[in-house]
């Protein structure tokens, strides 16, 4: 049997290390597991959609340089649920938290920073 | 052709009906309109609203203002209502401080006791003393966990209170597991050096030790008298996922304690009743007192101040002196209200028994003639004040298909619930009862502890749903609604109101079931009580069974659940009751305006 761990997938291309740490911290604080997988190329929106398709939990984040996107499996819209071109550390933490909260069915954290 | 307009200026809306009498002598209605009332009902500011409504109505019917030959304005009922709320219990005094809240992700579980010490001063700690560390937002979780790990080698670190939402992040990096509370906004209010007890509940549970007076006594070493004084704190922490209680023996807070007080009915047979005895007893005493001349509150008590506030508010509206204002009816309702706890560090409250009161005042006649004169100058059309409001409403209500005399109308507005009965001979009996939509809004606001009255008004008007995923929501009746595109992420996980303009988020974190329960109870307590009170008053020989038809009119008759509640209630009396449908087209609105047109055409 092939089983994948229930994780939120984070696809990265040349990621800003500090923002990546913040995304992971946001997910960890919510108590959900995650995996970071480096990708050869791509833009944040497309990669986030791809990550959400592979994630068992249906929640995917992408970090390309300093731009972040969050996508949920099943969303028909091509644009991501949340996206930041030049994310601040606070926005990165929130995206991480929200990628977990969407699974836990909790209200999002939006713009408290 | 002679066009007649009926105009009803209400507290919130101005309604117009246009009619004529055709060649064969039949009344024909040509149209109607509704606009918001401008200014306070009965003042000259109303003229703008009346003009707007008239214009809309005539143009809808394909005419112009100049085609009108007569405008008839209602003689508004000379009553105004107001509401107030007061708790029964006395002000709470304690010697301790507390924080209770529901962070989404606290860490660790169990309780801890120790002296409060800020993270920055950990190097001043003494050996052999138990500490609870307080951490402001400025530190990262890495710094916090490193410093606490280092300090824990020498000192007894029992727990952590954090400002940022990082409890799990810190706990995952600590060598020794301790309870950690996070999202404490007012971290700077925690007094250094004082003894504190913290508790984090097990998953799915709420705090056990700190919601129990003896639990607090055990942790903080309190004697019997101190335990008694911290009881309100324990009570306010029931149901919380985490809590902090701090022993501050010198933070004595003294406040004036006001008695709840009593109400005196100056009436046919005067009587006095204590507020403590509850709403039911108050209403019983009121009913037994007979015709009321005035209602007074005991001076220097909670209820005395509450009735004084109502008097002051009324004198602002009517222009009479507060001492001259006589309260002629009131509706008392048992409720719960949040009471601030002295010593709460983040504005925590506990729910205490309270009474909500709607009072009604008879004023001198409102200056409708002045409005009529101003309108006449403005429009160049003859304007007269005609007809008592309740009589006109009854006449208008009779245009509802399926009714016959004797017919009762129940006019449920914002400030008062009015009833009138029109019998076979055309004689009308009427009454006005204090308490209607505004009291319902107030009850919803206080019982749910809402910040704004506007939210309470909306909760009263619209059904609820909970956004369970980005693609669907569950409505309060259990039905699911699915969406093609994704729902606004700002609504995700929240309870929302299903308004005609779309979903509106409720910011307070209250379960949907609780809101539904409070909303329905508030409506029942006000409208069912008042409907029975008002109809019994106007029914022949005060027997409800002698009224065959009840037609519900007014703004609250449009509510999505009040008419059903009343129908269920009246079924016991074999009364046909339902929402009015004025002129078979207007629903429960426009009864007075329609009555004004009918009454003129009727007696030509």
C-alpha cells in the first residue's frame, strides 16, 4: 500500500529563507504537518495550485523568491485564495496559519500585522 | 378624476397610498410607495420624506403631484417608547485579578503556580522560587525558547504567558513541557512579583481548577473569606480554554453598591413590586393595578436610575420637562446581561440576571397640523390631518382578503405594540403597549454581548448560516447551500447573516445555535407577551376567544418568524391569525395609508 502523510505541501523556487521559516512557523503553531519540496521553476499561483492537488489535505502553498500563494484543492478559480507579490514576514506567517486553518475549518487570520 | 393620497408617517418609514373613486362609485387604488421617515416622527423634518414618498407613488401610478386633489395625513398616536436594561445583582468586588480567554492554540495542559517575572528580567530570578514567565510580542519564539531552556537549568520555570500567538512554536522547542498561554493582548498589565495561577485545559475540555473557587483557593493558598471574594472570578472562567488568576491582596477595589430597588404603580389600585422578584411578578402586579396614572422607581436604586434615564430620553423627544413625563405602561423581561468584573485585566465579564424594560409615555398631541400646513405650502395641494392611526390601520387591514368583522389588528412597530378591534357597528377599541422591535434588539445585543446595536438589528432581521468550507455553508435550519465560485475567505469559518445584499459576517465568536436561541427567545418574550396583553385589553369583555380574526400589520409583521410564533400561540384560542396582505398586494405594510384613502372615499 502506498500512503502519503497528511501534510500541507510547500513548493519553493529560490525561496526567501526568512519567509519560508515564517510560513512553516504559521503551520506549526496550528499543529498541522507540512513538507517543503523544491521545484525547478514556475510562478507562485501555478505552483500553489499544483501543490494543493498533490497534498492529501488539499492545501498547497508556494513560495517563489518573495512571492507567496495559497491554493485549496477544488477551487475552480485560477487565482489563488491568498497571494502576496512581496510578502512581509507577518503575511507569510498568516498564509502558513491560514493554510492550516482552512483544514481545521477555523476563521482566517487576516492582516493583523 | 379626483386623486386622493393617504400618508402615514411612522417612526422609521413614511408610507403613501394613492386612490380614486371611479364613475360607478367604486374605490380604486392606483398605487403606493414607502420611503424612510426624515427626522423624528411628528416634526417638520418629516416633510421631505412625505414629499419623496408622494412623488414616488404618483409617478408609479402615471400621474403628477398636480393631479392630487387631497392629501390626508394620519393623526399619529401620542405615545413614544424607550428601553433600558439593568442588572439585578449588586456590583462585584474582588481582591484578585484575572484573564480568561479562548486562544485557538495554547500549548501544554494542566495548571501551574508561580511568581510573575518578565522574560527580560529572568537573570534576576532567585533559586528555589517557582516562576511564571511573561513574554511580550517583541521576542521571537526562538529567543523565548532558548532563554527559557537556559533559565530552566537553574530556576523553577512553571509556566509561560505570551502576547504573540506562538505557544505551540515555543512548546515544541522546550526541553521540559509546561503549560503555555498565548494571545494575551494586555501582557503589560500583568503585575511583576505577584503570585499567579495559570491553567490550560485538555483538548476538548475547559479549565477545571480555575473555574472552581476551591481550585483557586488550593493553587493560591486562600482562606475562607478570600475564597468567597474570588467566586465571581471562578464563575466568569467557566467554559474557557485557558485562564490566569493573579493574587493581588492590596488591589482592593471599593465601589458603591446600588440596590436593585422597587417599582411603584400609581394606579387605580396602587401597588409596589421589587425588581428582584422577576419580570413575571412585575407584569402580574401591573395587570392587577388597573388603569395606570404613572410608574415610579425607588430613588437611588438601579431601577430608579433606569426609569429616570427613560424619562430624560423622552423629554428630549417630546420637549416636555422630565418631571412632567408620566410613564403609563411598561414591559419587563427577564434577561442576562454581561457585568464587568472589577480586576479583569482584559475587560472580561460574567453574565448576571437582569431585567430589560420598555416604557411608554403619553405625550401631548404631536404637531401634525404644522406638518400638514408646511406640506400644503410646498405642494400647492390641500392637506388635512384626518383619522386616528389605529382606526385607519383597522380600516386598511380589512382590505386583506379573507377577513371579516369583528376584526382585530396587531400593529407591531419599533417602540410599541398596538392593538385595535373594529366590530360589526364600526366601533373601534384600541390600546398601546410598551415594548416592540427595539426591545428585541436590545435583548439580543446584551445577551450576546454585541459591540454594536446595528449587528443586533441585523441578527433580528435575517437568518444565519455558517461558512463551513470555501464552497458551501450550512444554514441555521440545517440545509446546505453550495457555491460555484469560492466564498470570500474573510467569511470562512464565521457565522454569517443571510441578508438580501449578501452575506454579512458576525465578528463576535458565538456559536450559531446560541445566536438562534437568543434571537427566538427575545422575540417570544416581547411579542408573544405583548400580543396577548394587547388583544386581551381590546377583546370584547376581555375574552380572547371573542376575536375571530387577527391581522398582523406593521414593520415587525414582516419578520421571518414572529408571525409564525404568534400563529402557534393563537391556535389555542381558535383565532385566525396571519400576516396582513393590504389591498391583496402590499403585505403587512401600508395599512394606515390605505385606511386614510378608504375613509375619505367612504364618506363622500
